[in-house]
C-alpha cells in the first residue's frame, strides 16, 4: 500500500521506508537478541507483521530484550494468549464511519483514515485489526471525504490519521491541501503521525512545500512514547516543522514495560518540550486483542500522573484519557464511569 515509485525518483524518506525491517528474524539478529525469541515472533508476525525503519532501529540498544523501543515493535509470545475483554474494534471505529475512510465521533471534527500504511508497526496499536481495504480516504483522491466535509458546515477541523498520513506521497497530500483550501469552513488541519519520529527525513522540501499551501492552521500530533525516541534527527525535523508554523503536540500511550514509570514520563515531557513539542494526551491502552501485556490499570496510571504533576509545570503534564466507544470526547481518567480496567 506504500506507493512505490521508480527507485531513481524516490525521495530519501521513501528509500528509508522501503528499507524497513519486515522480518522478525532479521530484527532479532540485527539487535543481537536471543535466537529463542524467533519462533514466537514468527507466529505473532503472521497476525500483524513486523515493520521497523532503520532510523528507529538505530535508537534501540542492541542485546537488550527489555529495551523500551524494542518492546513496541517486537512480536512476542504473549500476543497469542486468549484475551477476554480485548477485542478487534475496541473503540467503535467501524460504527463511526460515515463515508469510506471518514470517521465522525466528535463535534466539529472528522477523522480521515487516509491510508492503511504505517512507517512502523506498533504491537499495541488498535488499528492492527482494522479493515483498511474498505476505508481509505485517499483512494479516490479524497472525493467521498471532501464531499462529506464540504456538505457539513459544522466541521471545522479535519484530522488525518490512518495508518499514518505522512506515508502518503507528497502528490496525494498536496491534492488534499488543495481540496481543503476550497472548503471555507475548514479552519484547522491536523495530522496524527509517527513518521517525523521514526523517519525524520520525511520532513523534507516536498513536505514543507505542500504545508506551505495550507490556508488552515496546521497541527501535528506526534506519537512519542519514550524519551529515547527523540534523537538529534527528530529534534531537527521538529525544528523544520516549527519554522513552517506547525503547532506540535505529542500523544503517548501508557505501556507496561515501556513508559509506566514517573521518571520516564517526566523525561518524555521535558525532552519533547526541548524539541518544541508540548504533551497533549497520555492514552490508556485500547483493549485490543494481542496487546494485553501492555495494559496498565487506571489506578496505577492516575498515580503515575500525580507524581508527574507534582514535579513538572502544568503545561508539561499530559491529559490522561481513555477512548470510550460512544462517548462525546476522550474520557479523562480518573472520572466517573471512566476507571474501567481492561481486566
Ligand atoms: C481521537 C479522535 C478525534 C480527536 O479528538 P481530540 O480530543 O480532538 O484530540 C477525532 N475523531 C476521532 C474519531 C478520534 O478517535
Ligand atoms: S497507527 Fe500509529 S500506533 Fe498504530 S501502528 Fe501505525 S504508527 Fe503505530
């Protein structure tokens, strides 16, 4: 689903995307991890394939099975276990689809599942089971999506999600910007993306070119779960986006064994801020089949946030939220009716 063009005409970021590790044994060997991990990784990979771009691989400590970045991308045995309470569509996305690739859950905003492709495959992702084939807004050059958006003046913000919208080609994205320019009630365009983090070279002249065409304000919500994900290349990608006038926010997912630690969460906020990115959400894990080993219960999550709140300025404390099917917004944790654990 990645648009493969003539290799000679590929941008460097497209070559990096094409060079991503897509084989579990290759990942295990590249990092000098125990061969004993291979068999289980191969099976879990059959359900949701491995994908790790080289720039992300380089930030993983070799030889450490507990590395917090590795845990996000390595398929494990425990993904196979029977997981009552964990489902394929835990957040009710299928029910919220109002046109192909257009999700309408909240007032004033529509979310476009622009593409099924991602630059990295995160094991905890609720989209691991999503039937993308029927739901890609970019497929028809945004026609169905833009017709829906143009017809409803209550929509002020268009959110590009996926998959990851920044895996789309610059041509596709320029088309979208052009289309949205013609819809006067659209005031904000938001991208939910992990690409500037895992392939920072994506923030190139091509991207800055179509960004410059936006009439609406542009917001990018990055997805960084651990301070070790922010290296010099990420910092400079963020700096280029800032210069282009983009508002940069971060959402993380609270993940056992990755960032369920007040020191790590505080360091994440501070390091992101130093790169020009403000914390936005800290999401409770969606109860998606195969991800149970990442779950952190709500009481512990709220406790971790209290420690962070006591230590950092308020603007560096993310909002701890849970996505709840049918709710009018992300639900704060703890809140009445929200402190429901997966188990
Ligand atoms: C999360 C989400 C949004 C955005 O919610 P905000 O609280 O504005 O960040 C919009 N639409 C859908 C379908 C979502 O899941
Ligand atoms: S949608 Fe985001 S969290 Fe899910 S696999 Fe893609 S990059 Fe990872």
